[in-house]
């Protein structure tokens, strides 16, 4: 690595300082900590692809709505645990406008980001039936959700969907569900990190099997509308964001403000529980948490215990953003299309320098350009690729961190600015120059 633009010893020193036993297998936060230390100790700036965080300014309408709420004095007032009425109503309208799904405002519950929403949902689903003690993740997926399961002490199974797209998904899912121990199915759509998007046929398979085996589907819509191959931005006008909600009543949707509105810092999202599930009685759940319905248990037992509600002012921010979107006054998809443009350019730079796209096709269609993409390099495992790229000033995480069985890395485009593309091109050239000779 004598052609590396970075002092290798500086990286090694900080790996040792952080006591990371195998840097290729490091978590997102460990990579973040390492890169921060190297940058602080030098004038060198990394091409940072490890963190899935927004790289655009927040939606101004949200900032203005939150300021107005603070000026009204809401900071001194506890919000209702299940959310302020304007947010619940606008969330219900948003779901109708952009998914074409009818869901009552009662089931639209603000959470401290989708992270709190999934944590709460995992906790509830893990106790709906004593015989069903295991969750099922359709991977690859968001690594921290597995960490949530670890903290909760709950069991989970996973499978990599890479070889089970289309009709193959039905047989694979049924082979797991028929054992009778699964309480929930979790996935993201669009997918983090592969950026594959389940189509309606696949969502119908998931929904119908969820009904057959009475399991709860948790659909993480963190990247809502960001399949830029079609325009999903017009309220009340097809095409709509595909969703399992059309095919089962056993669903929870997670809608985040972090990516579509770049409002990540205020930690505000919505957990949307179907009307049927919200009002359902589960004797085992009631016994465990001394609540009544599923929805009442989630709000009045679990969320109340976790945080006693969600930031009052941030709820007004999200209500304001959803309102202008619902009214057709703000196009949230246009606001994030830059991610697709960055991905397109970055993919070209990597491909030009010997890399390949791991999850290359979405069924028979090329994968969309979006917030994430996946990369491999000949002769290297994903863990080796993470480690080697660090010495060339490029940071990422390995795909095995996401539950994938493929070798490669996850690349997030959000923190890579256009004025860094020349640096990225040069570092990739040097990387390929060195390793193509190995």
C-alpha cells in the first residue's frame, strides 16, 4: 500500500486505541469513531460512506413549524403519549395520499424516530403469543434492528433475500413460518442496503402468508418514495408507494422524517398500526403488560414507559411538513433526488476502477440509483474490502453486518459531496492500481 494517500500507521494506531479486534467486522459506530480520530489527528478528509444519515438541509417548513410551536410555549407542556391530533390526522392523510391505504388517525403514533418505533413494536410482538418467541428478518437489513433484539433479549431468524426474489419468496417464507414460532416479519422497502424494492407480487406473498400464519409484518419505509425509477410524489395520484398494507391487516408501517425531510436531528417518526391490529386483543400480551388492545398496550404501557411521549415541538414540525405535502404544496421526492444523482456518478467511478455492484438487479430490472448501493472487489471478502479501503481514505461497512450472505460493502451516498468526486476517483484509481496486481 505504498501508493496510499494516507499514513497507514495513523490508521493502525487508532484501530489499536479503539481496541477493535477486526476492523473489517467493525460496526457502523466503530468505523465512525475510527475515521473521526484519524481526521482529527491529520488534515486528511475521508470519503465517508459508512453512515446512513442525511446529507441535505432540513425541510424549511418543518423548521418554521417547530419554531412557531416553541414560541407558543409547547416546550413546557407534555404531549399526549399517542401524539398531537394535527400530526395524527396529517399522517393518516399522507398514508392515504401516497400508499392509497385507509388507516385511522388513532393508529398513527409519533415515536422518537423509527428506531423507537421498531423497538416498541419488537417488544409488543414478542409477547402476543407465548408460542411465538421469534422474529424473522428478511435481509439484508438495518444492522441496528438486530442490536435492538439483542438488548430486548428476544430471538430472531434471518435469511438473505438475494436468491429468493419473486415466486421463490413464497416457498422460502412458508418453510420458516410453518414451524409456528414466528411472531413478526421485518424488512425495509426500499431496502437498506441493497436498494432492492419489493414489488406488489412479492408484497402480496408476504401479506397473505402473514395472514395465514397470523404474524405481524413490520414494513420500514425510511426511504419512502425514493425509488426514483417512478414518480411517487403526487398526492392521491398513482403510482403509489408499494406496501404490504394492501394484502394483510397484520401490519405496522414505520414512516421517518429523517431521510425524506432531512429532519433526522429532531428524532421524529410515525409508527402506523393497522386499524384491525390496533384494536385486536391478545390475551398473552394483556397478561404480560396488563393492558387492553394491541394499540393501547403500545401507547399506554410501552411508549409511556420508554419516553412518556415524543418531543412536542418536533411533532408540530412533522405535522407541518406532512400538511404541505398532503396539500400538494411541497414535493418531498424532488427534495431528495440528489441522492440518486450522487449514486449514479459514484457507481460509475467504482465500476471504472475494478469494482462490481453486488445487488445489481431488482428482479429483471437494473437496481435504482438511491441512498445506498453495494460493492464488491475481485478476490476480496467484504471484511477485507472495508479494511483495505480505510487505508485509501474511504470508509464503509461490510455487507455481513446487514445480514447479507454476499461478499461486499454497503456504500451510502449522503455524506459524499460532489466536490469530493475528484478525490474519490483518484483514491479508487490508486486502490485498483495496487490491488489489481495482487
